[in-house]
């Protein structure tokens, strides 16, 4: 669902920019600054606190320096001597999504450059042509299925399923009966290892349906976009809590409560101190994207003029 939604939303960005460099620039200012801060804090502060090594050995180790490659999507999960007494020594398992996300952006950039991204019939032909052999290969060999879930190739496929939905959004019906039918089909198809490339269409419909539904929004959510900060800090904070308070791993709700509190604090820090500052750069890359950000987060982009016609209809409170 994460990758399907990403593909749907990023496609909107591609249509607003129409060019490769502004598109990639928007992706960079949205992802890299906050990610860089999280990686630095994890390596320098969290690592120094929780490593079992002498600090000189820790800061001079190759594992310490290689951890910074996470900023560029080259994922390293561990730091020397950190969280050795936890069940898992992974510092931030959530970063597994970065390579698949970066691959998706690279492919999207190529499709923008070639013009395929803006020709929905051609994109659909290519997408279906790729899907049919993927279904056959998955059925014959189990390709795309791993012991604990789905591999990165399937995540990239979900991204472009989201792109497919965006391209045909004017033809896809917003219907609660299709939503419940998709729920039912997804539930049963996801039990099979041979439907990995079949149920994405139903799960993506569920995702987009929920995203376009006029659900009530608490005031807290209107004060900022805290989703990326939650993604970045939830895992290392949970690991730190288990390492600091070993008894808490016996209490799921106790760990959950503390993790929510501390992750919330760091996500607020990430948004207000880092992320929203870089949103101001959007006006140099894509004025229309800057207007949409200003409409969603008026306190983040004060002074940005917002034209009503520049805001997508779904952001003005109506559901297609």
C-alpha cells in the first residue's frame, strides 16, 4: 500500500514538472534532508550511547562510516556493537524501502524523458506486457515471494500500479461496493504465493479509495506532515527502548505506548525543524507543487500565493 500510494502521488508530481531534473529535485528535497539527519543522529548519537565498543574503536570502525551510505540508498542495517543484547541488532529496519523507492524514481525519470509516462495507452501496453510474464514466472518459480513477505521487485511493481491508477483516474469508478469486493479478493489472494502480481490491482484500489475518502482529520494532522518522521524514527526508537528497558519487551502495549510518544516527538522535530524548511525550495523547481504544499500546510509555506485552480480537486474537499 505504501508503494502504491507513492506511485500515485509521485505521478502527480511528474505531471506538474514534466521534466526530469525538476522531478528528481523534488524527490531529493523531500527525502534526503530528513533522512540525512536521521542517519547522522543514529550513527553519532544513538551509536555512541548503545555501542558495546570503546568509543575510539566505534568511531574509527569501517562499519561506522559505511552506515552513512544509507543517505544514498545503499542500505546498511547495523552499527558496530550497537544493540548487541537485543533480539535483532538492526538499527533501522524501515530503511529497506529506500532501494526500491530509488529504483522507482530512476525508472520514472527514464519514462518522463522518453515521453512514455505521459502516454497512458503506451504505458498501459508496456505495463500489461510486463505483468503477464511476471504472473507466469511467479506461479512457476515463486518469484517475488520471500520467507517474510515480498521482495523489492514487487515493491517497485506496486509503485507502477499506483502510476497506472493515476493515469486512468478519470475512468476508475469510486465505488464502495468495488472497495469491499477488493477487500475480500485481497484477503484471500494474499494467502497464496502464486498471486503476488495479481492482487496488487485490488490492494491499490483499496489504498486509493481510502486516500480519496473524506475521513475526519484531527487538528494535530493538520499542523504538519509527520508521516516521514514516523517512518524514519519509529524503528531505532523502539530498539533503543528495548535496549534501555529490557523488561519492556515483555509488555507489547507498554513498548507501543512509549514508542508512540518518543517517535511522535522526533517526527514533530523532523517536520518543523527540517522537512518544512526544504519545502520552500519547491517554488524554484515547480511553482505549482509549491502551491499545493502551501494549501496543505499553510504554516509551512507562509507567503506562497495559492491559486484555487492550481489545487487538485481532491485537495479541495471533493471526491471524484
